[in-house]
C-alpha cells in the first residue's frame, strides 16, 4: 500500500480483481436443486416469449450455459438471476439470427395440399380405362356380350344364361375368358 491508500494500482474502495481474490471463490452451486427450483420459472418465461416447441430447448440451453460458465470461471453469486439473463440473451440471439437468415427460398410442393385430384392418378386411371376398353373390343362377340350383361347391366349368371341360351357353366367360362383377357391387357397376370 502506498501513501495514497492504493494497493498495486487500485484505490482502497476499488473491488479486487480476480488475481487478488487469494483463493476466495463463490460457493459451489447445487445445479440439481437450482434446476428443480428455477426450471419451471424459466419455462414460464420462455412460454410467454417463444414457440411452445422451443421452450424446453431454451431451458436446457440456459442451464447448459450456466454450467459451462461455472466450470470455466466459478459460479455466479446469484445463479437464478444469471439464468434469467442467459434466457434473455438466448431469445435476443435467436431473434437476431431469424432476422439475418432469410426464409427458405424453396418450398416443398408436397407440403401443400392439392386442390383437385392428383393429375398423375388421373392419367393412370385414364390409361387403365383405355386398356380395359381395348381388351373388351378384342373379345369374341359372345364373350363380350356375356361380360357386359354381367358387369354393366348387373345380371347374374342364370339370367344371362336364359337370355343368351347358355348354361350357367357356359356363362362362367365366358366371364373367366373375359377377365383373363382384361388382366393380360392391363399388365396383371
């Protein structure tokens, strides 16, 4: 100490720099107890200011930063207040980065619902109908008549047999032949 009340370049009322603490450090922090007591308060703070899906991430980041700070330089005197400051800084940094980062310039077309039917499905259906129509035109006339009476007019096998002068077994053979031709033309085996 010199004659003016100075100690190594500091006046008597100045706080001591860290190198003059002489081994004094703040009391160690019980992070488990701090988390139990302050995590709900911090979550409420973030709930009012951030998206709900980000709240737990902000709480975790706040505690992660506090633990990192205490490992590198000692525990702050008031960890709860320090957590609040960390939380404010996290929100501020997040808002700044959101302003700096432009929104994505590419939108995924699959993310938007299509107003009408799927054009690809419409083309597939149209193509399938053309193949079925071609298969029906290629059928023998009697087979085609039996098939159309059953599928279009809704007649059962006995009614078709009476109308066309066939047995039920004969109607079944014509329907089977028609279906086999349609499957073959449509690429189904």
